[in-house]
């Protein structure tokens, strides 16, 4: 099943994606979607909907250097434990929204990633238990101000600008995340191709590890790392993150305008 969150007129709805239309779901809370999603009789065509991020996470926990080939690309040794950093909820944007290049940075990169979406409160779980806490999976772009990352060493500034966490277009609840093809395209040209089978730490290991550090709440997102091929974005670009079994996240790139936003 593919579940999205949409704006329909003045309403915010969860819907089950079915071809070019959406079946409105009865549920209003993430945890309810984990139990037994209930379709209503209401069906809406995509053309009448605006995409929203699939959830409103309280936090995005991201994982660095979680693909063997990307670690080699960056000249870094393979980590012995997951390398964690955070992105704020204010960085989240939805499918077809704009990534804003900040004036503070001279190089902003794309990083296509698989997102894990948490479905219920999760603390101190084992890898074997982790599956019971995952609502599903989505596409994620860990947009990064690469020059600031290299300058600061710490990741916070480089990863946290508004619009630096595109996430969507929806959540796939019924896929096996262990061998999914990930493709990133910029203006139609393939820039990244990889498979989740190249991950150093599996999605279930990540959920377990992170849950022993912090409590994960319904709707929270774990960005699981990127395959090799990261590179810069420029004004006017269209960037797509496509993941097998999920779909394609599309965003457009614009420059920051001076003055108050």
C-alpha cells in the first residue's frame, strides 16, 4: 500500500494512492495507519490535490557513510557504528516543492536516500523487533551545503537550512527494504545509482541502534545514507530521487532571495 498526505481544499487528508487517484482514509493519526488503514468511499483525483510531506516528523535522524561505495568515494573508513546527525523538522518540504540555495553557501549537493518512517513510539528495540515499529519507506534528499560541511566539521549548519529535507511523495508500507534500487537524476541525467543491499547497517539495525539513543515518535524519519555519486545543484535544476517500489520525489532548485522570507 502507498499512503500519502495531501491538501484537499481546506482539508488535510491521508490517502491511499491508486493510479491517478487517491482513496481518502479515515485515519487522522500516524499510529492509526499502523494498525488497519480504513478507506472511505471518497475518491479524489491527483489534479485536485497538493502534496504534503507524508508525515510531520518531530525530528529527522540521518546516517552518514552508510554505503560502502560512498565511504570509499569520500575517502573515509567504514564506520564501526552508525554515524548519526540530525536535520530539523523545519527543513522538511514535500514533493514538487522548491529547494532554496542559501546565500551562505557556494556549493549545495543532492544526496538521494531511502527514508524509514516510524509508525509507533519506539525505544530500546532489537533489530528483530524493529519491523513492528516501521510504518513504511519513502524517498529522501539529504540536501547538504558541502562547503560548509567541510568548513565546520560538525554537520548541523550544512544540513539544516530550510528546504534541505525533501521527503515523499508518499510512504510504501509493503516493501522489503533490503535490496531496492535508488536512482538520483538531475535534469533527467542519472547522477546516482545504487542499491540498499550496499548498506553497511540495515534499516532494522538503524532503527534498533537509534532507539537506544533516543525515543522515536510516530512520523519521525530516519534517512539511511546515500550511495556514491553525490554532486552539486544549481538554480533551475530539477532533481529526482527514485526508489524501486516507492516512486519518485521531484523538487526544483531556486536561489535564496534577499530580505525576510
